[in-house]
């Protein structure tokens, strides 16, 4: 049994990602529907990582606007524009955002008062079109590291291929 803690050794965390990405790869291998893929990804991540307290996608629905997609956790905001919050910054800059303390992030959108840290990863197609962002919130401070960024970016490339 792996230790489920944010202070997990980076090698143990990597091992948990290896198992999770392997499982997701098998589950979505033949799937071509983006919502089915997103729902499966969110379910696997949310239940394998104890400190992921909100796990979900925001999908680009029109220029500069995202609507909530498949998610697990408490109620999430229904829509986010590119000029707001951590999700908006990730979409606008097309770059992963790691926020160790959400209270220090200007314009942070608080969907849950218990959230302390957050990572948001853009989902790009092989043609470099932004289709969504993956947003993960934790009630633990400083829960996300380079290990999370590298593995979640790999995962989002898999999602982006289904676009
Ligand atoms: N905190 C996010 C909004 C989404 S919810 O946390 C689910 C943000 O600032 O973009």
C-alpha cells in the first residue's frame, strides 16, 4: 500500500503516477469521445490521490470562455473566462500554473473555502489548439510539485489527442 500523503517521497509519487497513467492509458485506448475520456481521467485521478479534493476539466466553448466539464468533488463554478482565476491564466498563457497558496494568487476564484493549493494544466491538441484545462485543487497547502506538472502534462497530451 502506497503512503497517501503530500509529503510523499518524489519517487513514490512518481510510482503512483506510473500506475495511474498506465491504468488510464488502457481504459481510454480505444475511446474517441472527449467527454468519455475526460470523465475517466478525472475519476482515476480523484480516487487514486487522496489529497486531490476537486478534480475536473473546464472546456473551451467559445473564444475566451470555458464551461465546466466532467469533475469530481464539491460543486464547481459553471463558467470561467480567460481573464479570471488560475484556470484563466493557464488558458491564456497555455502554460501549467502551480499555485502553492491560493490566497496569494491575485484574482483567484474560490469555489470552495477549504482549497489551499491548486494546479491547472492546459489541454492542447497535436495541432496546438487549446481545448480545455485540467484543474486540481487540494485542501493541503503546497500540494503540487514538478512531479505533478510533468505527469499531468503527459496525461493532458493524451486527452488532447482525442480533442
Ligand atoms: N480556483 C479556480 C476556479 C475553479 S474551481 O476551483 C473548481 C480558479 O481560480 O481558476
